């Protein structure tokens, strides 16, 4: 049997012709380091990716880059609507890819998951309000057909700019309850027109975006999709429908699909479903591996899985099984930025464990978000991660940082950050 390090170090060739140096991918996390006024990448963000570019990961996937300044998920998201930030985007891609990694831009529209402090009139396929969150989100307005077409064109524009800036590819974010996920889910897409009413019409929005992105870029530009295996909500998007979406994406020539799960209302991507998994599943580490196995049976498209992986043994076993082709690592990259290289050369057999919390369950998710984002800020500043940071101190520092960046309090942090496990 091939050693675990050899499995992870093997290259992966995609349909676009891109050859990934190895099977470890730095998955998307919300950095919130863009300029608050313009959405332009800052020098801090560029420094962060320069650091990760030396990590040994074969691919770096950015956090949310929003296609519309009126539909962001958090303050500090990068926004790419046109070429106005092209110079900074080029510096970003150059710094990240200087040591051989590929950089993919994750492109997204928040839809109804845009907080009311950031979006005066959020839009969605249907006027279905978010549940809970103490009034953080407004009830969205249902999109008109011509607006849907315009959003598709925006995705294509952002992808075109990404290619012009030197990015090797894009990841279209169709997971976690953002706008594309809202179109896919029967809970949030109540339409009965060309864009909803049955599974084929619900997935049309995503398929048209893929086609538009392809048309706006080039055959050798990598186009990938992040897709929920399930929403984990009764009556919502589930693995059977996800499998049909994957088949349709394969027919469109998508290069790779990342399997994830959950929404803001049920954040399974943060590991909230792990408590309900049986012991044999927990031992395999990955949150969504069973779903990936079901999807693999229906497609030959390379699959990326993020969430829960911590040891080389579990990572290699998942690839050897044929269920997936690449491993996504996110949170450990904030406190062990050179982890991929150490996994690949055998000097580490897994990510180190970190322990922090507040002891107050309702605050732990916020403390979790603040802890990992604080580590990213330290990396961007050229500092070492602070592994002694407590959950309470992380919360306090997160609030201070938010207030320094938004002293008039007109913007507030999102209640759920895009921080995959």
C-alpha cells in the first residue's frame, strides 16, 4: 500500500489541463481583510496569502469574493464588480502563487444572507425570511427574471477579472445557504417559472452561471463549484438532489466539485452535526465523507472534501477509497500555516489540537470565529499564531477589531463566519 505521504503528494490533473502539485488544498475561510469602503484587497490580505503560498498546499482558495457590493456577507469581504481593483488583485495572485501553489478565487452572492446593516434590500429567489438571528437579516425581496440574468452576468464578469488578475481559477460558491444555494433549495425557492418549481429548474441558475463563467474565461481556466451535500433542514436540499446537480455539472465540464453542507440556519460546515454522527464516522474524521461516497458513485469529476480532516492517515484513506480526490484544510492553516508541507514530508502526522472556549454554549460559536480570525490577522501582520489565546480574549479582541474598523457601528460582523472546519 502506498504510504500516506505519497498519496497526498501525488499530483492531480484537472479537465482544464491544470496539474495540481499535490492533494492538499487550503479551503476557503472568511478573512474579512478587504478595505471596508471599497472592497479592495489590502496589503494585509496579500501578506496573509504570501504566507500561505509557502505552506506547501497545492491550491489556495480565497474566502468569499463578492460579485456585488450590495450583496456582501460580512464587512471586509473583497468585492470584484469590475477591473477597478485589478492592480491589487494582481499583487494578491502573484504573492500567493510565487512558490508554486494555484490560487482560486471563490466568487459569491450572499442573497438573503446579507445582514441588514450591509444590505438595505436583500434579494433571493423567493421572499422567504431567515429564521432566528434576532433581526440581523431583513426579509428578502424575490428577484425578477431580468435581475437573475444580470446576476449571472456579474458572476461571469468577476471570473473574467480573476483571470485577468492572474488567478488560476474560480470556485463558484453554491453552498452554505448563499444565493445559489437558495435557488437550489425547495425551502427557499418557491418559484414556479423558468428558475424554480422542480429540481431541474432550481439548478438552472447554477448551470447558467457555470456556462457564463466558461464563456467569459478560457478552456484552460479552472472552474470549480462548492456544493452542499445537504442543507440539514427538513424538506430542504438533500443528497439525492445534490447528486443530480453534480451530474449536470459534470455535463458542463466543471473541473472539480467541493462537497460541503449546511446553511447559516444549520451550520453543519462548522461541525454542528458531528455530535450526531456514529463513532465509526467520527473515526474517519471528515464531516461529509458518507455524502461524498454517495455522490462519487454518480460522477467521475474530481471531488474535494473539507471539514474535520486532521491526520494524514484519515486523509490518505479517504483518497485511497476512491471517494474523493483532494483534501481541504481550513482552520488548522490559521495556527499551523506550514502544516501541508509538514504533512507531505512526514515531519507531522496531523494537525495539532487547540483548546479554547467560553463555557457558554451560545457564545462559543462567536468565540470560535473570533479565535481563528485573530490568528489570520496575526499571520497577516507577520506574527506567530497565539495558541494561548482564550475564547473570552478572542471575543474581546474580535469586538475591539470590529469597532476600530467600524467606529460608527453601521456595520456589524456576520453571525456565522465562513470558517470551514
